[in-house]
C-alpha cells in the first residue's frame, strides 16, 4: 500500500506538471517536451530496473555477502550509466536528425546528466527492496515526485523562455535531494549491511542477472515509449505528437500503479521460493493478483471507456481527437504492467529464459509493427497495435505462469475480471449521454463510479470485507 501511494504521488505530480505545460504551450512545443521525456523513460527503464531488481532478488535470497553484492552491482551499474550518458551527450545531434528537430540537441546533452542521477538513485531503492524495507523505498519514491513539482516555479521565475530546460534542471535537483535523503536513512540504520557471509557473488553472475532484468525492461519500455517517438517522426501534422502525448500521459496510470505490486512481489516470492515454501509463494501471488483486479483494473477500464471526456476536461476540445487512442493505451499499459508482474514471479522461480525469449521476440516484432501502423493509420492505428501486442505478451506470460507456478488466478479473480468487462460497457454507455469539460466534476463522477463498483462487488459477495481484512493481514 505504501508503494502504491508513492506511485499515485508519482503520476499525480506528473499530471500537475503536464497540466501546467499542456495549457501554457502550443501542442507542437508540448510535443517536444513529450519527446524528451519519452526518451528518458526509455533509458530509465534500462538503467533503473535491471540493477534494482537484481539487488532486490540477490539480497533477499541471503546467499551472498551483502556488501559484495552491492559493490559489484554498483560497478556494473556505473558501466551501464556510462553507455547511456555517452549516447545522450555525444549522440545528441543524431537525435535531432532522426526526430526531425535540431532544437533537441542541447536538451539531450542536459538529459545525459539525468541518466547519471537516476541510475544512482535506484541503487538505494534496490538495497531497501532487498532488505524488504518497502516503507523506506516508498518514502524515497514519494519524496521524489513531490520535489519534482519544483519544476513549476523554476519555469515561471527562471526558465520562462526555455521551459524544456526548466523541466530538466528541476528533475536533476529533485533526484539529487532524493539521493541525499536515501543516504541519510541508510546511514542511520546500517546494521543489516554489516552482516558478512563467506560466499562472494561472481561479477559475471551480477552482470547476467542485471542484464536479464534490463533486457526484459527494454522490451517493456519499447512497447510503452517508442510509439511516441514514432508518432513524432512519421505522423503529420506535428500537433498530433502533442495530442498523442496527452493521451499517453493518462494511459500510463495503470502501469505506474502496477509498479507498486511488481516492486513487492519479486523479493517476497523470491524469499519464499528460496526457503522452499512454494505453497505460501503461490498464495501470495494469488492474493496480489486479486488485489490488482479488484482495485487497480477498474481505473484503466473507466479511463478507457470515458477517454473523450477526460481529454476534454484536462486539456481542451482539440485533444479529443486522441480519445480512441487513449481508450487503447489505458488498457495497453495495464496489460504491460501485468506482463511485468508475471515475469517477476517467473524470475523468482528461476525461469528467466522465458523472459529473455519474450523480450527478443517483442523487440523484433514491435518496432516495425508500430512504424507501419503509424505510417498508414495515424495515432489510432498505432494505439491499436500497442494494445494488441501487450495483450499477447500478457497472455503468453499467464500461460507460462500456469505451467511453471500453478493456477495463479482463482475463481474469485475470474469473477472480478468479468465484472470489469461489465463496468467498461456501463461507463461507455453512460458517457454517451453525459459529458463535461469541468475537471472537478469529472473527478467526482469517477470517484462515485469507483466506489459504486467496489460496493457492487461486495453486495454480490464477490469480494467481502472479511476477505480484504485477511489479505491485509
């Protein structure tokens, strides 16, 4: 729940920032901001997730000396950071040529330093995840988006003529403060890191473990981020990139929320599997998936079914051209979030080869499919391609999980999935007769729908208060 709150804070602060930028800049300029952020998102997925998940998994297994694991993971992480720093800093002119905008050169050089800061921050998160200090990880993950809101006064008072640079400088300061806070907390409670074990982890194992996770998250990032770059490069007019960015901002809500579950499920399940408690591990997996279907899935479902009203209320009438796009992207990001959760489970059971194979196939297929879709069908076609690809990756991951782990979805979970389909149809039908440009009113409607949906599940005894209390315990 703490990690869920931190992820909520992350995307809420992001939307506050995008609300400011989207309403103070023309769509084409807003598209430039979206392009910079999208490239950083891609690189963050590679830099952030490999080292963090590897640290969490290795530390939680209690096999190797903790200090040795941290030191060698940090060394490998610095090598990865160096690669992406070089790509951004020295390859900046190429970005301008490929994306057909020479003004991007300077911004990518500044973005190179963001890669360094983010790469070091996730080492702290991985250490806390491995020690199962999820509260500390959540604190750092909550502090960062709050500090990130400092971008707004920076743009207003310092970078009014160059808001893109203001965004980058603000992000740098926010990450630096988060790293400082994380180091202070770790220094105060340093005792678990003093526990020494005789066995040292081979550097090759650290590299393989980190790259396996990193490669998987390259695939995830590619599916979630490369579409924005393709739209920027091949779809005309230029304003379409801004509209697509607006849709993508809301589409990513489900993925950000599901990151809270993937963060916890990897070290928890890995620890139980290492102890030989396979029945308890399966029980935890079922519990977490049920929580996802009950409390998280309705959010992208409602957004998908009411996409036009959401874009109208948050941006302007012009953005409603991206309503079908948002309808697809909201579900696409949920499917990808589920793919991540399932593959974290499989990695806990030592089934990393499946994730590697899934990554390879996806990397080969997704890019050409997205390019052709955008070229001949515009932003709606590429969104349809996205939701199709992510659904397939989720489906094959479920099949693999059933064979490797067991029946990870219970009968109750299947009933909840069916109720979400009914919810989408009901919301879609309701918004055919109701529309508002008032963001506050729309938010209240969403809250009523969400609470009503949970109430119906409880009234139908699909989910009971006693079962939720059991999950909480």
